[in-house]
């Protein structure tokens, strides 16, 4: 039996390079590479995409939409790492841990939208609370999410690593304060929330790693009255998952946002007391927040072990 053929459109970007790193040494796929002088040639890109069983799109939103239009082979399957298709009909949201059904849908999907990094953290916390009936769909939810600067792509990486950078880059930077962050629509839609969350993303002076935190009052929830009960519900929900786990309830008092650096898994940390508490998703913004998740989805779509080639 021939190996599945895979092509990364946009391999030169941060996400594309990270996907390539996870695939380059694998012997169970054939990885197509484009000539450097043709990487922006639509004719050559179309040729490679049409020759592929699966294509990763690691492109800006508008370019990802255009790339989908280039594909002429009806058998070619696509995983889009951009924001362009995450709330669009006809595309499957690539978060297998949402449910057993979601995982099965991904396996057979032709078009999969890879989740955003901040959205991954938020959804991993809020989705099960809503699904289990603990958090009402009309709840007013807030979230703050700390990320390393690699999430901003090559230009941001260059600015943070420049020898003559400004002093301001040594401090945390809350951004998108007008509540227009591009991950908000998927955060709301996938979780089934009636109200848009209040969201504060923060970029800081470290390369990668993410801590996405949702603060809650116990009175916002239904059917639970103690922190341990909330922890147990989440622990049961994610039982058996290889890449999303719930950390022991151990009175955690502080976290480091790069604590899952170089890992493709995500850990949930429940902390606080029976009155008010936080749930934090700790993961690598380039791992489970981007490239690791994309390879996980590819593994499911091509029939490989879900964690093949990933860093657990």
C-alpha cells in the first residue's frame, strides 16, 4: 500500500516550519516539497496540492481562502491553520477532545479548520462546563491568556529578538483591548455561548508557551458547590485523552506560562476555593495551540495513531 502524500503550503512560516519538523522524519508518509523559487507560484502550488492526499495551509487568512480555490482534486483533504474557515459551514473544527463524536467526524472530514491558540485554551475549559450543563449558555465569561511572542509570527519574533529593540518589549503587553480579537468568534460559537466573552490576550518576553485562564464564581455554575466537584467533572470529561489532561487538585498557587514548552499536550489546572476559582489551560502555543494540533488532526484523518510524531 502506498504512503499518503502530504504537502505543506506555507512551510516557511512559524506554524509551517513546526509542522515540517514533526513530519520530516516520519517514514509513514511522503512529504512533498516545493522548489524555493516556485513557492509563490500558484501553478506549481496547485500541482502539488492536487497530487496530495492531505494539504496543510499555513497561510494568512486571505491567502488560505485563495489556496482552497486552487485545489482541483476532489480527493485532496485540507487542514487550514488560519482563522479563515473556523466558523464556516462545511468545515469541521479540529478539536478531537470535544467529544468522541467530534473525533469521528474529523477522521472522515475533507476540510478541517485547526483551532486558534488562545481559542484552544478557552474552549478546553469552557466547552465541557457548558456541555455538562454546569455553565449556562447565557453566562458572562471572561478570560485572560498569556502567550510567548512566537505566536505573533516571523515579524513579531524578529522584533522581540532584535538587538536594538525597545525597553517596552521586556514587559507584558495586553493587546486587542477593543474586544476584536480574531479568535473570539470561534470561542463563542464552539462553546455555544450567547454572549461574547471578555477576552484579554497578553504577549510577553519569552519565546513560547501559553497559559489561558478563565476566572469563575461558584455561583455561576449549576449542580456543583465545591471546587473538588468542578475538578472531578473536568477530570471525568477528559479521562482517557492522551493530549488533554487535568492536573491533580493540589492547591496550586502559581504557574509559569512556559511550563508546557516543547510539548504537544495540554494540561488543565483548577485552583482557588469553593467560592471563586480559576481554570487554566497550560500548553505550548506552537504545540497543541497550532502545529501539534494540526499533526494530531492529520493523524486521525489518515488513519495513523493519534499521537504519532508528537511530543507528549
